[in-house]
C-alpha cells in the first residue's frame, strides 16, 4: 500500500515537472516569437521611412532646377490664372515668360564662360584714346535717363503682336522670379549641368502652363446616366414629348371626349 502511494506521488511529481517544463518552453517560445515580430515591424517601419525621403537626382543641374521650380511655379500659377478674360491673354503671358527666361540666361551664360583674358582685352579696348573719349556730355541727369531708358520698360520686354495685358502681367510676374532664375543658374559650372538646367527649365515651364490651362478650363465632363437625365428634365421635357395620339372620331367629338 505504501509502495502504491509512493508510486502515485512520484508520478504526480513527474507530471508536474513535465508541465512546468512545457510551460517554461512555451514562455520561451513566445518570447522568441515576440522578438522576431518586433524586429520585422521595426525593419518594415525603417523601410517605409526611407521610401518617403526624396531621392536626389544624379544630375546637380536637375537638383538645382527642382529647388528653383518650387519657388517660381506657384508665382507663375497665381498670375497666370488671373488672366480669365481671353485665351489670348494667357497665350501672351506664356510666350513672354518663356522668352524672358531664354533672354535672361543667355547673357548669364556668356559672362560665366568669359575668360579673364577676354575681359582684359575688352577693358583695354574701352580705355583707348579715341575721339569719343574727349566728348563732354552736357545733358542733365533727367535727360540722360530719358535717352537711356524707354518710357515704358514693358515695351522692350514685349513680343510684337501679343496681347498687351498678358505682356504686362508677364512682366510683373517675371520680375518676381528673375533673381531666383539667375541665382540658381549661376550656381552651376559644369557645361552638362548648365545645359540640363536650361533645357529642362524651359520644358517644365511649358508643361506647367499646359497643366494650368487644363485646370483653368475645367473641361472635365461629369459622369451621368439616362435615369438622371429623365429625372432632371434634361430629356423628355414638354417641348420634346413625342406622344402618338390618334385623331378623335366624330362620335367621340359629339360625346365631348
């Protein structure tokens, strides 16, 4: 009898030990699984954060241009969308802005490419002892200014045949962004960067003008269906009803039908 009791005690002890061991193993397993899950979630979060960071372009010229566009496009968009009287105004604005960018970058590029030797040669030529150097200008400052500058600077800015309202708005708008364009271009020294900057600037300004025009036109048609047309009266109104009515007979006329 004692042996049987001892045996049962031993069996219960073994079972308890096995259960405790299994419980410990389960806890350890859960801990390992939780650690793996935390690691995977952390890796996923890091990957998503990295994807949101802007990836620099391989070209410095394009990177500089991207920063410039962020500054000038909102200005051009605001001024462009003010011109709602006619298409000619917006076309004129677009043409003047693009032409102004081209004209502005040309002298900047020439000055950047000029060598010190060529600058010295120009200075030596300008300091010559010609007859013109002996001329004494007796005009007043106001007269000199009147001769040197046109009465309306927008006249020189303008393109012949283009709408003047669009020209005037383009002149005002370009004055706001001119310094940004020049400063950005002057950051570049490599010919490849300058060429990419120039070409992509013109292309992007044109594309943004296309985008503005589409947004301004608002020509996207709203989806509809037959049921809406009937319910709203777009179809089958009183004037368009095609009712097939037979002529009344003589008997119906007599009966007042």
